[in-house]
């Protein structure tokens, strides 16, 4: 498992906080309410341990939106919320007048839009600060257990999950979610090299 130096860890947390800050501004416009988002922690885990953070029981349903990225490194990025919290977010987007039945029908489209915003802000910030290209696929919606969404069962032993804990704070709600970046050893090495180069350019030039 990858162990980050304190500088590498702090650099990644700061980069992702810039990304989710941009996502929060975009979300504020959509829900017509101030949205604050932050990344208080990041961890490198295997897929099974990452799934356990969300509760890897079949009874615990998780809403996920994934996108695949290629370029400076390859990764599958997945935004995940507990199912009930995802409906809270969709409710904020569409208003209180929508019935629960209509809400669940709109969940896939609305969450795909939210996932597209948050994932592309996170990955776009990485690409901009690393001065590299990262090309993303269209968002794909998932609903199931965390293990199903992360594919923990039968995952290759050399696969690592970079797990971002995200606080999603509105005036009347505080929602905890996660963004997972699934990385093989090659992608992990590429990411660490990019962080080191970013630190060299910024710390060395400070």
C-alpha cells in the first residue's frame, strides 16, 4: 500500500479542496443555496477496506456515479453517497413540490449531473495543476452495495483505492460522501511522480 510523505499528503488534500471548492460553486447555482464542500481526509486502501467505509452490507444501498479517465494516468473515479442522502441532494435540486415517486425517477439523471460536476472539478484541478491532460468518459450511474459499486469482490491484488472523504454542507443539510479513484500500480506510480513534480515546482520555487 502506498505511504505518502506529509508533504505529498498535504499537497493532494489541498489540490482536491480546490477542486471540490469549484464544484461547490457550481452546485450553489443549481440548488440556489450556498453549498460548502471540503475534503477533510484522503486514504489509500484496498477495495474491500474502501467498501467497508460505506458499509459493505447488502442492506446498505449506495448511489454511485463513475467516470473513466485517461491521460497522465488512468483511473476510474466514483462519487458515492448513501442512497437516502442522494435523494436529499436531488430534492434540493428539483424542489419540495416533486413527489417521492417522481424524485426516484429523476434520481439517476440528477445524480449523474452532480457526479459529472464533482468528478470533473476534482480531475480538472489535478490536470491543471499538474499541467497534464486527463480525458473523461460520460458519467455512469450505479445503485447497489458499496462492494458492488467498487467491485471489491475479486479485485486484483495490485489495485489501490484513493478514497476522498467529502463534507457536503448546505444551510439545512450536512451530507458525507466519498470520491474513490481506483488505481493500478502503474497509475499509482504516475500519480506519485506528478505530485512530486508539482511539489518540486512550487516548494522549490517558493
